[in-house]
C-alpha cells in the first residue's frame, strides 16, 4: 500500500501531470477559438446516458481493467507503492476504441462514432475495476488476516490471539468485496449538486482527466495521442522482451539480474543494488522527484544506518536466539518504526485536511449569497450545470439502495467473520456517509484521498472496543476495510462526477459505469490475487512478494488490542522519535516559504523502504533521473511523452507476470541461474 494520500500527493507536488494537462487544455482552447465554438456548444446534444455505455466500451474496460489489475497487484504485493495510472488508462481507452472504429471504417462497416462521453465512461469503468486490486486490501488488511501474517506477528504476542486468522480464499474474498464495495457508490450521490455546482470544488484529478479526454477529441489532441501511442507500444515491447530474457537466469534462489550486486556484495546484503526492474523505473518517471528522493533518504536512514546499528545490539536489546522474522527481534524495530512514521504523517494530514474542510464549509455558508464576478463564462457554466442536473439518481433510489446494501453487509459480514459483530457493521454504516462527505470534500479541495487514515482510525477503535477476548485484531482489520472502502469510493465517485461535468457526460452513466467496473473488480481482483498467491511465495519477508503492509496493518490492530507492551526494548522511544519526526517534517512543509518547503522529504515515502529495502528506491530514482534529463533536453516533448513511456515500461513487465505465473503453476523452472559470490 502506498496509501492513497501518497499517490495523490505525488500529483500535487510533481507538477508534471499539471503541465501536461495544461498544455492539452490550451490546444483544445485554441482549436475551439479557431472554430468559434466552446465545449458546451460543441457537445450541446450528447447521446443519452444509455447510449454512452456501449458493449465495445465495456469490453475495452474489462481488457484494460484485467491488465492493470495484474500490474497493480504486483506493485501492491512487492513494495506497496502504486503510482496513479489514470493517465495511461484514459490513453488506452482512447487507443482501443479509436483503433476499433478506424478498422471497421476501413473495412466499410458503419459504426457509431467514438465520443468523449464514451471515452469518459470507459476510463471510469476501467479505473473502478483495477482500483479494487489496490483498495481491496490484498496487500494490507485483507492479507493481514492470513495465517502466515499471524505467525509473522508472533504467536507468543499477547494481543495476537490464537486462531485469529482467516486464510485467503476466492469465494469469501469475492463475497466480502461485493458486500462492502457498492455502498460507497450510493452514500453521496444525493450531494453531487452541492459538491460540484454549489461549492464548485476543483477535484484536480477529475478535472485533469476531463481536460485530457477533451484534448484527445480535438485535432491537435489526436496528433498528440498518436505520438503517445507509438511511444507506449515501443517501450511496452521493450519491457516485455526484457522481462522474458531475465526469466531464463532465475532458476534458483537469489538468482538473476534482480540480484545483481551493482555496488558490491556488501551493499547488496543491505539491499543497495539496481534490480533492473523496468516497472519501478517507470513508476519513478511518473512519481515526483521529491517522492523518489524521499524513498532514497528513507532507505539510507534505515538500511544504511539504523538497522546495522541496532543489529550491533543483538543480545542486548533483543535476544540473539530469536529468528530474524520475530517481532521481538530486529524485525520488530523495522515494523513499528515504519508504523510510527506512517501514523505521524497520517495523523497530521488527517487533522489538517479536516480543519481545512470545516473552515471552507463555514466560508461557503458565510459567503453563499455572494455572486460570481462578471468575467466568468456564465453561458457555458449554466449549460454544463443544466445538463449535469438533467439526469441523475433519484434520492429515494440512492437511500433505499444504501439501506439494502447495508442490511446485506450486516447479515453477511458477521457470518464470514464472527469477531465482527453485527452492531459493529451497523455503526460503521451509520457513520460512513458523514465520514465519506468529509473525505470527498477534502479531496475536492486538496486532491488528497484520506480514506486509509479513516480506515486506520476505525481499525484502532474497533480493535480496542472488541478487545483481546473478543477477537479485536480481526474485528479491527475487517472494520478498517469497511470504512476505507466506503470513504474511498465516495471520493472517487465525486472525482468522476467532476469529469462528467466537464466532458458533458451523463452522471447516470458515470454511476452505472462505476458500478459495472466495481463489479468487474470484485471478481477480477480476487482471481488476480489468487494467481499470485498460488504461483509465488506471497508474504515471505525475504522473498520478492513481501507484502509489507499486511504485517504493518496486523501489528496496528495488535497495538490497538494490547498497547505498547508488544514493542521490543527501546522500540517505544524510537517510535516516539519518528512519530514526532514525521509531524515536524509536515509542519516544516507548511510553515516554511514555498521555495524551501517543497524540498522537505515526505515521511510516508520514507517509511516504505524501512521494511522493503533500498533496491526499489534506486530503481525509482533512476526513473526520476531519466525524466529530469529528458526535461532538460526537450521540456515540451518530455511533458507529452514521459507518461506514455513510463506506462509502457510498467505495462510490459506487468503483463509478463501472466505467462510467468502460468509457468510457475505448471512447475516449469528457468534453465539457468546467475548468482554472484565474493572472489
């Protein structure tokens, strides 16, 4: 889990996506001015909502959703870092359907024109599908329930009650996702007018997606898209072939290019090496320089300084006879110090965004009678607003649907998880709409989805409420999933409504496409996870698929049940220090002048290498270096091509996971082993 706030903060701080969208918006505006029309005049009579959802669009959404679910699941189970793939999803949606209509046209077959509304629907449906692979908790709270994670947390730990685990299975995971994922779609539907039209919230991700799609459906935008497609295809092929080539040399433990001791064997033992993963190079190109450098700083601080120093106290601070994976040994320091950084960063931003939200709601009510200035384009705004409110979901339908889904969850979830009492679920669904509103409002102002922080709060509350004897660990993990799902999907839907508003797409088609994509994801994501779970050693702290956040979330629940007695010696003092360190870094970012504040590292990014290692941070910094050099050579070309090239690198290696998983399940081993040893 990279946490959604990290993912969105990357967009806010990097500047790269903003420049890309700004350039495409200018192109679209120039073309509109040349034609003497506005977007509203151009789209005055869009197709009705049921024609915006097409069979070809749903098929394209499923293909994109499956491919990206594999990619996201790999990232989720290795480091937990998942960069935003919305740009490449919108690009692929455009490519798939434009290519389809072009082929049919050349074959002499008449087909319905491909519109920006259909492009919006496909992008929304595909993103909703693969978002379940990240937001479904397969690398965090859901996997944290497994027996393997239970054992890693320490069977002798007081709060880790015997038998408090539930191993993954396709059936109950699909049922749990269906029971929890759809409620968020209906929680805030009645408030779409307040959020989008009355409060005029920006929703930067939704706005950027709309500008991108509008840019595709112009003459200049189409030319830009063709260049991006060529770049994507080229580097997709390169990444896939390179992954296939590497596979031949991985016929044993610690074999292959992924274990190449780039900086020597001593550094390699401390995880400092370049592992030739084009996925993380591509992710580094998408992420901001600040995110990548924060990762590297965290790697140096932990694996370069702290863990060797704490390791020197083996036998003093912790028993030397304990296995390395025990929570009472060095592993405990790694887990709990990273938790302290995550909680410090999360708590600061939670309080900050909540205060910002309350202040802005107060200002909205205070200034609700102030009319906009004469310079605004009232005609176009009025036209977009009228269309946006013309088609929607009736209040009675949204309320009854929410109640029906809540009743299903209240019955089904305690049946699957006896520790999660029915009244825990009922209380969660009573408070969820209010929490969803706060999160959706904050996301509209800041583009930061704080769903995981709401989930962490519910995790601690339910774990402490249920207690050790009441299955507090399992109750906390399940409750975290429920609240996080509702709150996150509510904010995502408002982002989609903003996109619909600016692309003149029916809100009804957006809700339905989001629901269809969510239904796809509730099936695709568990099957994708099951493929990884059976083909690879998921959850092994020394393997490739470490799934670090599963252990972090379980230990958060144990802390909620047991308190600080779960920590090894001197770990509490270190946790206090790093919790305060995270708060101070965030405070410095806000108080220092903008020119200095933007260089303050991000605590959430720094926390990831503490458990995972330094190798992926080096990969991502190489991606950041490529983007920096490319920008120096040709800033305009880099702005257009970096997202496409990065997406190609990620998708090529990600797609290789499918054949490699099949080979692993078929017990087909690579023929060679390339390993390095001291001379």
